[in-house]
C-alpha cells in the first residue's frame, strides 16, 4: 500500500483535517489508522491565531490525539526563529496566542525600539497597529511574517489572512518579509525535528501554492486533497502534486498510488519579468562585457524592461544609463526564457524568472563609463578568450549572435 512507503506524515490543518469546527471526511479515522501502525503524524498549519495547546484541544474534541510537539504552527515557528536569531525585544502584530508562543521562548514584547517585527493575523486587528509596524519596517528592523497566506477557508467562505496584511506592509515599505510558515523551507525543517534525515516523509495538503510547493522545495513528495482537477502547463511546475484524493479515506485504498513529480534543476521563481541584453561589437570585432556588482560575474549588459517601453527602447536606455553609450538596434539575436538558464536568485531573497530579448546593436557614440551602482568593470574583449568567471548562458547568447545575425533563436 501507499501508506507503507512512508514513516512520517505531515498534514495541513485547515481544509484537510477540519474547516472551522467541522471535521473533514476521513481525518480522524486515517490519523488513528496511521498511529496504530507506528507512523509519525504531525500537523503543519499556517494558522497563527492559535497556540499549539489550543489546536491540540480542538483536535482532541474531534477524536484526534496528538502530542503538543507534533503540532507545528506558524506562530510557534516564528517564536523558534526569533529564539535562534537571539532577538530579545520584539513588536508583535497578532493574537494573544501568538504573543504567548513568543514570550515562552524568552523573548520580550515591546512597543518601542524593537529588534524585530512579527506579523500574524488577528480578526480584531487595528489600522494603527499596522501603521506602527510600517514605521519600524521602514527603519530597517527585521521583518518577519508567520505566513504569506492571503486567505483561509471557513464554512462561510474564504476570509482574509496574514498574507493580506504582509502584502500591505511590503507595498508601503518596499521591503520583503521573511516568511516562516509554508511554503518556506523553515517550517518543513522544524517539522522533521526529532527524525533522522533518512526518514521517508510525505506532505498532505489542500493548497498547491502552499502545501505542494513548499514540500517540493525541500524534496518532500506531496498529496493534494481536492475534488478539483489540478493541471499546469509544464511538468516542471513545483505545484504539481505526486498524487490527489477527494478525501483522506482514499489514502487507504489499495488502488491509490503516487506518480512522483521530478524536481527540476532551478529554484521556484516568485515572478516573471521581461529583460533585455545588448550584443555590441567594436571595429576590432571585440564584444562589450561588464562585470556585475551583485555577483562579480562577467556578462553581456542587461537590464529590466520598464512599463510602457518597447524592447528596443529598453535596451537603448539601459546602455545609455549603465555605460554612457549611444547605440542603434540592428536585429534580434534571440529570445531566452528556459528556466534552467533564466531563473535568478538575488541577495535580497527574490527569485525571478526572466524572459530576455538579446539584441545585436551598433555603437554610435559615447565614452565608455560605468554606472558604479551596478557595474564593477567593463570593456571590449576578444570572443576567443572571455574574462572569467562568466555567466554561462551569456556565452551561448554570444555564440548565437556570432553564428547568424539575420535570424533569431528561441531558447
């Protein structure tokens, strides 16, 4: 049976075990069945409104009996993370339960001069609490969120959740929160505490964007609980479940089996952006390269397209701003979008997939001068001997440009 393949079962709570105070079909029976066979069972929830003890009591009323240590909440993970980072004074926006979890870790709650801000969810949240958090986030205080969920299910329909508040603060301050809950790797790592790294673990959840994505990012297979058919355009999508059931009873059926999803060789991007690159040769057939300040790699000059621009306008602007050169666009070398080459991770925590249009350009005028905020060095170099280290995909773009300057390639 499918059950025999795994030793530790991680269950989402809302939408899988219960919805509000209503037990989901098969939840109590399946968890009891697993426990009787010596399987590890843990609840993994992003709900930061309640303490572990409160969720434990709620589960016991539903005839699901778990130790407190087997209930992993985003609120407790936030407290655990604060303890690990040795934060002593913290401003918390959230419920009393979230605040208790944090103070029990030896962290002091303050209203002034905090070392960190923790954002949870509270149905009685006041605007002035959000405004206070915004002031400190703008000053550079560590910005932590229990989770990024925009909404959560209730018997009356979906309701706003922590992520709605977090997005508001991010939009106002321009700073990105560190998320401790799913799909962050941190909560999955904490959920496996006490088990060996070789323990065969599986996640069972109802959200492709949170449960399935989070599990796959840390190489844990995942089953989706949903009556809706879930499909994505490419098999490389991290949100594709390894299996799907309408209810938990189906996990015990002999006919149920997994169709393992294969993890690709790139991290999951948070968004997609359009970029441009310039292929510029001088009279000596040398190519213009820059040494990037963010990673010290050599590359073609590149930049992001701005709203309202054409691709041609974008590449002309970028070269003028970054290198003080005026160019004329001749033709398209290629359009590049494959995630293995075009998903990039940045120091600020952003992971972006780019669609990059690389253009063959002619140099018209200007003295080469670097924009020091993004470029360490620049110059024209022989195509037979590039400076190192160099971005591998850009070497291929150069090969494409040198091979045929009349027809574009698509990779």
